[in-house]
């Protein structure tokens, strides 16, 4: 039919977030939650994407874990892989139970390096929340990744063999390095 369909799509499922990270594109847009699509509207979008042949839909926000009903919709479409890009602060046993039932949901937690770099950008205590989240994911045997915003301030740290090794030892199996 001559229709060019990308293999991947990004779906910002919410504008809401429980953090106020420095440099956040979502906060810079000043959007309200009132314009968010409902779970049924997202079901239609995801089904249309599936019928077009899209195989990966990256779930973003805001903080996508604020919308667990959308995660349930995504889980109901096993033909599509859904990386869920999260700040990691809401990862708990309930979330892990949800993703272990739906192997097409892959958590990807945002981190800036070690504690100093992460807390400086995301807020005090966020690194500890991420460590707790990765621990819960690893204990459950969940497949998960890390999203690392690379800057001139953290480049040396996040590209070092020791940082990658520590992350793999913590259970990470997927890395996204994002340019700032």
C-alpha cells in the first residue's frame, strides 16, 4: 500500500510526575493532566499500532507508573513490546507482580550515575529509591533496564566499565544512553 510505518512508537501516557527533575522536557511543556487519553483511548491507539505492524511502544510520561490502568492495557497486547520508562520511585512488589505476569512490559529506570549525580538531577533520596526498585526487580527475576541521560558532568562515570558492571550485577540487562 506504500504506507511507511516505523517499527517503534513513543507514547507519553501522562503529564503527571511525582518528581521535579532538572532538565525534564515534560515539565518544560507545562501541560495539564486534563488532556490525557483514557485507558480505552490508549487501547485503541495500541490496537491501531499493532494492526499497522508497530512492534515496540515506549511508554513515557511524566511518570507512567502513575497510570497503572494503561500498563494493564499494554499488557493485554502481547504482540507489542512496551519498555516502560520510569523514574523508578514507584517500583514496588505490586508493580513487579504486574510485569512478571506480562512479559511484554519492560521497566527501564532513569538514573544519572551514582548517588551524587542522580540526586543532584532528580532530588535527594531518589538514588536510594532506585536502588530499592532495582533490588525488588532483581529478586523477582524481572528483565529490566536503565536509561541514562549522558552529560558532560556524568560521561566518565556512566560509560566506565565499573559502572556498567555494577549495573549488570544489580540485575540490569538493557541500557539506553540518552544524549542531553
